[in-house]
């Protein structure tokens, strides 16, 4: 049963992707086949009747092998993808850190991207101006702020993205793998910041292939396998069983 402590409710969510069955080499060929109705697709269900609830203040790790549906699930929760079936209810604002570079324009400078990203998160220019220095300081990229982000390394990009996403006071923070590209010291700094946000009551959805990181950060875990929930519950317990299954 759902109560008013529930901040995210995932109800029987399924997500279908269409995979092109034949290789179509050119746009022209694609259009010809599309017009003739000859494009054939294989259906692929990346998520299959997934249900779970997240309580306010919980920190939930999504675990599972490559391709098990973790990122797809996070995108559905963030509203980036609409589920084919089922529904998701989210009772709060979301700061999503899902794909590296999403929300960035690579031709713009770091500084411009801070404001672009802020706008995409629904924050005003004034709000972003107030937190700008703090974002730059946390990212440790001050001397790169006027460089186009296409010249950033993946680690630098993830630092900036993390600093922006965690600068506001979103109710829900979604972190998909982005920590893994940061160096060891920056990862620790991010973990500390996530903990501080959790102390203030932020709900966290976290994906990492480091099970140790999941155990360290999360109190709950959902284990996805082939798009289905294999197990869910206490993080230590689920991670323990997951590790033994490898
Ligand atoms: N836009 C898409 N079109 C077609 N298939 C997709 C699309 N996005 C994801 N998939 C497929 O859905 C499945 C789940 O992908 P997803 O990215 O959610 O996995 P994941 O658990 O995040 O994996 P990883 O650990 O590698 O990040 C994969 O088989 C993937 O190929
Ligand atoms: Mg993924």
C-alpha cells in the first residue's frame, strides 16, 4: 500500500524498444522502406512489469548486469522515457544525472552550459547565478569555465554535471554511473556530498557497478535481471546475495 511517505511509486512498468531487424544502409533506403511499410522490427522488452516504491529519504541502489534495464528504469522515473505500459508517480523535483553529456551543448563553454543545464532543470538564471561560484568551486574547473566543453575530458564533464545537479535542493537525486569516470579523489568528494544531501532528507536513486559503493550509499536495493525485478529489499542483504550469484 502506498502512503504519504512514498515519494516514487513504480507500478507495473514495461518498456518496449523496437530494434530494426535489417540493416538499412542509407537514409534514402530507410525512407523508401518506411513508405513501402517494409521496415521490420523486433520487439524488445527492456523492462517487464517492474514495481517498487521508494520512501522519502531512502537511498535506493539499482543493481544488475549490463543491459538489465537500470538506466531505462531511471529514464522512465526522470520522465525522459514514457513507459509502454504501467505508470510512475513522482512526488517531488528530480535532479537527474543519467547520461554523460545529456543536457550539455558541446559547442558552448562550461559557463554557458551551467546556465543551459540549470534551465533544463527548471531553474531560473538568477538561481543559477547565486550558485554559480559554488558549482565552479566544487567541480574544481575554474580555469576551464570559458573553454567549450567539447574540449573537456569525460571526467571533467562528469564533475561539472555532478556539481550542477547537486547544487539545487531537488527532492530526488538520480545518479547513473557518472561517478565511475571521476578520479578516486573526486568520487570520494561526490560520495560525501551525496551523504550530506541524504542527511538533509534528499531521496537518492543510485546505479553503480561498484557494489561496494551501493552498499556504502544505499539502504535499499532493487536487483534487475533481464528487465524484471529479481529481488528487492535491504541493500546489504540484496547486495550480498547478488555478489554470491556472480
Ligand atoms: N533506445 C533504445 N533502443 C533500443 N534498445 C534500447 C534502448 N535503450 C536501451 N535499450 C536496450 O534495453 C536494454 C536495457 O538497457 P539499459 O541501458 O537500461 O541497461 P543497463 O542495466 O543500464 O546496463 P549497463 O549496466 O550496461 O548500463 C539493453 O538491452 C539495451 O540494448
Ligand atoms: Mg546503464
